[in-house]
C-alpha cells in the first residue's frame, strides 16, 4: 500500500479550506446532554450548550452513492485521498474562548494544516492535521487542531503495545459502553463510520473484537468531567487516543490534579487507559 502512497501529492492539500454553517438548536443540546450523561433540562434560547457541541454542527453530508465501504464519504474532496483504508481520530487540541449557546448561528472554517507519514509496528501511518475555527456573531468560540490517522486494514490483527498502566485516580466516575450510546453519538454527529454501529462489519471486515467507542465522544466526556471538577471549561485541552475502547463493558473517566491543571484519561473495564488528556485554565 505504501508504494501507492504519494506523500508529495497528498501535501498539495495543505492550505485547502472550507466553510460550513449551522445553528445550535435546543433539540440538539438535549440530545447531546443526554448522551454525555448530563442533566437534560429544558434548554431555551441563550442557554449554554455542552462545550464540544461544535462536533455535532455542520457535518459533511454526502449522498448514499458517494459513501465508501466503511460508511465514510469516498476519499478526496476537502480531505486528501490517503490510500489507506482505516481512518480514525488520533487526538487533537482545543481552545475554548466562548460558550456556544442555543440559538447561535455557528460557522466553522477548516484548513488542512499538515500531512505526514510515519511507520509504526502495525505498518504505515498517515496523519492529516486539520485546523478548525468555530465562530459566532460574538467572535471566535473554539480553536481546534484535529489529528486524523490513516492505516492499513490488516493491522487490526496485530496486537499494539500495551500502554503504561494508569495511575490511581483522585477523581473517577464510571459508565457502561453499549451499542445504544455509540449509536446516539453517531446520530448526533451524522457519523456514518460503520465501526461504531455495525458489529458484523467491525468484527468480520476490520477485525476488531467489538464496536469502537468514538474518540471525540471520549474527549467530550473528559472535557465535561474537567469542567465539572473546576466549575469552568478549560482554556486549553489536549487529548490523544492510546488504544481502542470497545462496547460491552464498563468504562471510567478519571482525573488527577497537577500543577498545570488536570491530567485526565478514560479507561476500559480492565483499567487500561484508552485516551489521555490534559486540561489547563
């Protein structure tokens, strides 16, 4: 597959931009609050939305005929056509500058920032970095860097190196990862990626043992946990996935105090970390 991966060609996408707009509705806020284990309430005009609501807004909408076998839109267009079949969020950084609220008209400006190639134990890894600016009539609300990783399909069978054991958590809450939770988040974000809801596809085609918990859903839960602990959203939040989190068991959201803010992570039922993050105020 690397023989056909022309990095110079893919780098021609660096600098490409696109804009999309949407409106924060009360119904969206209700659905997202419910999915993030928050109090649903009765959101009204001007009420605050969860801090990662922008991941539910102005998502790409492709005709059914233009979807790839994994449920994603076919390669090309805004994102570079990386010729590796598996695509997942690797991590990212967020700056929260203003709160998005019910009734806000939101514009997202997205730009391809970088395309890089690395070689890991499971084969070639192509990283695409996308920068997003989320704005309302009040100004910029969120600045984001999103890191997307593309990899070989056959690498699912290879066992990744186990991440270092998580420390004891000073703050912890646990929930159950089931198919309904993953379906709800896929619906809220208009995410057709079949690894999150199609068990036959994810186990028989991609070779995973179960449905895969969304990276941004884990990040959203960590942001809300940090906000709950400190009473305000962090000004800076960075996160990276360290191994997949699968459905069918308990998972935990964890945090420890640090000199700079909070160290946060999600863990699977065995206590192994699946996403790590840091937050500062």
